[in-house]
C-alpha cells in the first residue's frame, strides 16, 4: 500500500506541494498509532492470554510492553468489540480500592482467534521484513 | 457505579454518554460501565481531583474519546436522533419557560394593588404549572437526566459544578445537611403565610405558614425521589427566592416587635385589602368630620396625626364641578363643605359645611372617657377658633381610627 502511494504520487501530481501532501500522508500512515489500529485486536488478545484483566489493567500491560501510543478509549472499544464477537468472557470482581471492576478473559473462540491472528501477523511481518531487506540490498 | 464520580470527571462521563446516546440502552450501559471504571482509574493518576482541562489533556475531548471508542468497538457512526434529542431539549425549554414566565407574572402581581396581585398571580401560576406540565410530558417517561445530555443542559451543569467546586467540601456538606431543610421551612412559611395573610387575620396566617412549611418539606423529600418534580419546584423556588428577601426586608424595615408574623400582617396590609387611601373608622370609610366644641357648637378645625402629617381628605365641595379644577385636591380643614344641590353643574352648585345631623347631647359626667361622638360641653374651647397644628384628640382610648395617608 505504501509503495503504491509513493510510486503514484510523482506521476499524478506535477506540483511540489502535491507531492508534499502525499509524503505527509505516507509519514502519517507510518505513525505507530496508525499502525497500531490494525493490530490492536491482536495486541489485546495477546496480553489477555497470560491472565484475565480489566480495561485499565490491559491498557497498562500494553504500555509496559512498549505500545506507548495506544489510545485509552481504543482499548476499551476493542475489548467491547471482541466481547461482542464472542471472543472474550466478562465478569465483575470487587476491588479493595474502589468500584467493582469488569474483567475480560479469553475463551475458546478468543484463543483460536489469537492463534490464527498470530499466524497471519507472523506471515505478514516475515514478508515485510524480507521485502525491506531486499530493497535495502 | 457512576455515583462514585464527582466534579469534572462526572461531567466528562456525562459528555461521553451524550456522544454515545444513540447506542442501544443495554450496550450503552455496559460500555459506560467500562468508561466509568476507566475514568476512576485515570482520576487516581492525579494527586488532586483532576480539572476538566487536565482530563482533556490526558484523554482528549469527550467527543474524541467517544469517537475512538466508537471506531474501536465497531459501533455504527452516530446517527442523528432527533426524537430523543428534542425530548430532552423540549423538556429543558419548557422548564426554563416555567422558571421565568411564572415568577415574572407573580412578581408583577405582588408589585401592584390588590386586584392585580390576584389577577397576575393566577396568570403566573397557570403559566408556571402549564409550562412545567408540558416540560414533564416532553420527557415522555424517559429519565429526567436526559436534559443534562443536551448541549445547553451540559453547559449549565458544567457551570454549576464549577461554582460548587469553589465551595470547600465541608461547607458544601453543611449547606446540604443544614441549609436545605432550613430553606424548605423558610419557603414554606413565607409561601403559606403570604397566601393566608390575604385573609388579614394573623391567626390564620400562622396556621397557613405552618401548613406551608409542612407541605414544603414534603415536596422537598418527594423531589429527591422523583426528579420530574423539579419542573414544578424550580420555578416555585425562583418565586420564593424573590419573595423571602422582600419579606425579611419588610419585617426589618417595618420594625414591629412581633416578628415575622406581625410584620407579615403589615406586609399583607400594605399589599392587599387595606390599600385604599382615605380615613377609616372600625372598617367604615369616613368622608367628613364635623367637630363640635364642648358647648355643642360646630367648630372649624385642621386635623393632624401624631407625626404632624395633615389628615387630608379629598375635597368634595363645588370646586369639583369646575372642569379646570384638580379633582385630586385635598384638605385637612374640617368640616369640609359638601355639595347639597346642583351636582355636575358649575353655576348652580350649592355646598355647605353644616352637619347633616343633629349632634346628640354629650354625656355630662364622663370627661375622662370621651366617645367617638362629639365631645361634651363644659370645657374652654372658644367657638370658631382654629386649632393650632398640634396632635388632635382623636387618639384617645375607645376610638379606633385607621389612617392611611392619601396618595
């Protein structure tokens, strides 16, 4: 996708400003928060594989794993969607510090989804790595 | 769950809720449960209670937050939901109308004379209850909190929260626990008292005030349970916040020693049934005064009250027939000449200051307790002598004169 944009831009737009706009789009598309959008499901499933967690807890684990740019609301939205899709279980547990917390955990569907998504990701990442290595060479 | 949130955090949650109000109720409740938990955790990141600005810096605007949530959760894009929106907005609009128009007419009524009080008071109350009823009906059975989800409701709630945040928490607590019951009783006493004071009897006013206090406390409790009562209670509170200070000012300026209820009578006296000008004796209007000296001879006098104010009555002699005459002219010289013949005619008019009755013989031996009838003969007032402007003898015991200065 990225290469097509880069390749098309000089042909379609002769003016410098048009090129600049397209370059900005490419740079933005490579922004970590944009890249995250596609793989947030996978990231959330991954942190829930080790242990069940409530929203803020999942958020913290993602940050600790190095995904600093993840948006809070996106994580909560992703949890809702995965739950609605039947990939997660949900239960409420009281907490000492404050209100009850809603925990999410992987069920069979979630585990299957995680395995499948991991495969897809690995394939994609390998392909990209090879591509980038070839380009550099 | 949401009840644990306060201040700007609660506002933020309400704004997110408003942005997501098109979701199905069950899903909305679930996701807001999550958001509420999230905001609790985020609030704990701050040392003090976060401000609206610091929350936005951390999470983005409520709109951005809701959009991120919506996209990630795969909810459909926001649809315009005019029905639900107008419900809250219409209800809010009617509520505001009730709180402005009703009190406006009632205050106009109170600022005017007796009949206007009743007329505008009734109009104001009809407008108030009518608008309040339409407001409650506009809710169509949904939670009254929907008005807080409208843009105007949000702004109002935010500014009120901002003001409340200025008040230290312990003072806030005191205001609610002590100030609220005191206010309930005060508005009930004034409201009930004012209505029954129109009857004029202070005993009735006291009973009315006590009954008003009881009703007011009951209404207050009821409103805590069912917030739809707010549509009626807030406008009535507006009226009360206008009347209570006036009432207090009146009892202060009136300076009577009998406290609120005594001065309440003064208040009603000046605003209601006794407002007519003129001279009154035991409930009957006095049009003229025929003074007689102690020998039973009619005399001409000028009358003054205890403060040296002339006791004026409108002139009623032939001058009122002339077109150029000022019909508002008054005189404190008695007896006044009254028209005996030729009413309405400036040429053939005749007037007289002769008493239209034969003075009854005065009691001979009771000079210490004169009655309201002419004083007995035997004292030394020279006939025809004009009295000096000193307080007249009309304030002796046995005589009840109600005098209101002519306006």
